[in-house]
C-alpha cells in the first residue's frame, strides 16, 4: 500500500529440495500467521526503482490485530497515517491536510498490512505460495492470483515464528522492503487504536 511493493519472481523449477509443494508451504505460512492475533513494531521502509536507485526511505511504527485492523504511521520524512478497522481504510497526509476514505475491497485485502492481519481462510485461494514446508524460520514467496493485485511478488521472512521483513515488487520492477524491529507478538491493544476522526480543517476525499 502506498509504496509497499516489489522483489523478484522465482520460477518453480528453480526451487531446491527445501522448497517443495505449494500446498505444504501454504499450510506452513497459514500456521505461522495463525499464531499472530496482534502485533506491534517499528519499521524501516526502502523503495527502489527498477534499476536499483533509491526513491524513498522512511520509518515509523505500526500495530495490527485480526481481523483486518491496523494502524500504520510513517514518521519520517513525510508524516502519514493509515488506519483500518477492517471495513474502512483511512489515509491521512498531514502535510497536505488531506484525508482519503475508502472501503476495504479485494484489491486492498492483498496489501501487506492486511495480509498480516486479515482472513487466513482465503490465503491459499489468493496466492501461489512457495517456501519452507515446516519450521518457524524461512522466507515465503507469494504470487497473487488476481491480475488486479497491487504487487506481483511478495516475500515474507520469518525468524522464530515472527515476521521480520516483507519485500514486494510491482509490475514496473519497483521494489519496496519493509524491515520490522522492536516487535511485540500478541500485545493487548485498544479498539480505539483502529478508529480515526477527521481533524478540523482537513479535506476529506471519498473513494
């Protein structure tokens, strides 16, 4: 979302013996994500163009909770806040004094934050999944089945059952890497963290 996108497509025949059937990899990813009811972390995000030139570097913090709730705040260099209660997505650009509100549809449900916090039942229906068939550490590659997806390839890296990095690539080759740190798995979160009130004097755009 808003710049989370990119890496490379791996051909099935190039996988070694540790990367077996997609169904088994999907079940393992489903198991790991199923352990995450909520998550809080800080993040660093790096965006590169198709030639490897740095386009943007940012950092911030996020919290998420199932089903489909997240609060993703970028602090630097440009303050931006994304909030979803699972039904509505709010995008607040502080510098522009502008808020965009839109419903969470199937396309948005395939974005990284909603992938981590969303419906596990549709995971294997929405993606071709390649990766480790067992264990709590390793990297998964997800290829969206929908032609309307916001990215072409997503890689998720887990260490000891915790997601520490996501790398995405769009159809133009632009790459986004998001590294998570200071993670807390399954913290107690307040429902108000996933609500948003439009500040006074800010323009509201409906999509």
